[in-house]
C-alpha cells in the first residue's frame, strides 16, 4: 500500500506543472500595462542594453525610482516569480529592494563588479532572481526600488524577463490548496480589494470607521497613523448562504520594525490565527513618507455554518514604540452545501442535515416535497396455472427484470430503482400448498393521493396449482425510487418510501400471502 501511495504521488508530481501565466519585457513583449512607475528619468520607459530591451535602464530608472505591478490571478496554489535586474554604472555598495509579493529580496551591489555593457563609464551587471512559494491569494503585488542617490546618467537600473508561473486549481474550483482534493464547493463570498469605499465597512474596537492610506500606489485599510499596535479592525458579513466551512485570506501590511509581536485573526470571536511578526522591510516611498514596509499573505479556515460572520483583525505588542499596520486584498470564502440544503456536514449530496423550505431530507438528499409521489399502477395480470411452474418455487418467489435475484434474501431488502426507468415491473410466482388459499392485495395510488385498491383472493384447488401475478408501475417523475421488500416463504410485501405532507412515509405498494382456509 505504501508503495502504491508513493507511486501515485510521483505520478501526481509529474502531471502537476507550472503554467506560464504572464511573461513580459522579453521576446518582443514590452507591454507595461499594469505597471506603475514613479520618478523615472529620460523620455521613454524602455532602453536598449546589449541588444536587449529593458524596462527602465540607463538614464531612466535611478534615484527614487519605484515601480510596482498589481494583478489578479486565476485560482492557484503555488507560484513562481522570476525577473532579471540590470545594474548599470557606478553602484557603490547600494541596494536593490524587491518585494516579490510577500518575499523580500535585498541585494547590495559593490563598486567595480561586472563589465561595461551599455552604461558610461562604469561596469554593468545582470542578475537573475526567482522565488517559488505556496500562494493562494487572488492578488499579486510587486514593488521594486533602490537606494541610489546620484543622477540617473551616473547610476541606474532596469528589469527584463519578468515572468509569473502558477500551479492552477482543478477546473471548476474558485479556491484550492492543491490539485488532489475536491475543491469545487468553495465560493467567493466577499472581496475587499483596494478600493477605499470598500474599506468603509471596517471599524475599530471603538466602532469608529477605519480610513485608508496609500503606500507605493496601493490602497490599504489602515496604515501609517491610522491603525497602531494593540488596535483592532472588525467587520460583520450577513446573509451567508448555507455552508459548512469558512476561510479568510488577506495581505497584512507592516510599517516600521515589527519584532516579537503578534497578529491575531478571529471569526465570530473564535481565535483562528496567532501569527508571530518578525518583519523589517526595506524603505519604501509611501507618498510623503519613506517607511520600512513589508506585507505577508495570511489565511485561516474553520468549521462554520452561521448565516453571519464577524471578522476581527488585531495586533498584540508589549513594545511602547509606535508602529502601524493595515490590510488589503481580503477575500472571504465559504464551503457551500449541496443544492437545496440548509445545513450540512460536507459538500456531498448525502451530507445534508436539513433542507430549505419545501424540500425534504430523503435518504440523505434534499428532495422537493411533491417530487416523490407514490407510483401509479398501470397494469395488473393474474395467470392461473394448473401445473407447477417450477419445482424450485418454495411457495412464493418474487421476480423483477430490474433486480438481481441473487441479491434478495429472506427478511427486509432495500431496493433502489434508477430515476430514468419509466416502468417498474414485478412478478410473483406462487405455488399452492394444500389446504391454504392465496390472499393477494395490490394497492395502487395516483399523484393526487386518491387511492385505488385491488383485492384478489384465489383459492387453491390442489397443491399443484400455481399463480403468476404480473404488475407494472409507472414513474411520473424522474426521481430515484426507494423501496423496502419483505420476503418470507409464505409472503411478499413491497413498500415504497415516499414523501407525503412533508413527512417520509412508508406505503404498502402490494402484498401477497397465504392464509389458512
């Protein structure tokens, strides 16, 4: 078994491949849509270096230049981000800073390294970077800047070959953790993206509305001088659809140095996440201020079935130093119940525990109350044989083309007929024992609940006399039919499980038994 599981995992890994979602600044694709540039120089955003077109480059990206990229992604669970950084001219121990989503890359470039490619008069160099991480957030944020402090014609930088690859969720899934498990039950309930008006629903613990701020072009709920340590952000969502789990994702922004502090996430006052914070990001231009900035992707999941949800974010610190935080790209997902289900234990059709109005829980599934009426009797035939039908018949034998005979046993048998079967046919063969008569009653009902009952009594002339009872029933609704068949050596009873007056009811469809004369 272990070998089989290992083999399945190897096959799965071989089949799971990263999908190249977005490639730019290479192979003649130089569309900078989605990219924002602050403090560039020169007359164009693209330059040539060593026969390569750069986004930025010599005398274009330099002192105080900051570029950002922001995009939504299809459902995924892993990501690879790769980029080439071009260091041009006289970098003297200065830094390039990259926030490739939550991954921070800090690279110092000493003076004199590299070779003369396109800058004047000092050395240039190209560096390739790649990060791979677990990633399920709908959004990706990229920030790139430097600590250059001289004119762009003396020291500058650019990028090329930017690429995003993802491991996609299975088809039909809005959210997933991998591509092995079922995930089509997740629905995106609420999104708080980056529009300030969407943030107005968030309140502090004193019930005042939390305003928004902007850093590196990104709108954030909270931020500098808005949400500080030991403060809380809270929101309540109402009218949730029937579900059995809830999940919250967000990007947490941290400003200044956060060391040995904690971020807390609660749903309905139940603490789900207590994330240690030890982040000190690079200095980023946030409008009128340059702040140390970092952001991390967080998520929390729990069992949940209430029709409302209170979401609480908070930070906890023993430090007296002022520091600030904020959130954005908040996504709320719920794992929905099956159709017409009001409450459930899981996504399956037979994991429902209660149904919506006018629907009834029937064999673990929600069925409309009038969708399982009793069968309508369509044909009855009784044939009397003066000779035995078969010596193998032990007084009574039940037959149907729809039932495998070998599956029947004396006692109770649960039987299910396919929803598309238009006619249900039954046959009972009975051999008379001496001094007994066959008493047979067939009950038939029509949809309006009027009933017709056919009673038959046949006397046995001798023990060789046999009877064949043939009955056909019609299905007026394409719905799976459930029966209980009771068999003994002297009787047959067939009950249909139906829903009448919102109640699961067992109705005798027909019976046949011997009675003493």
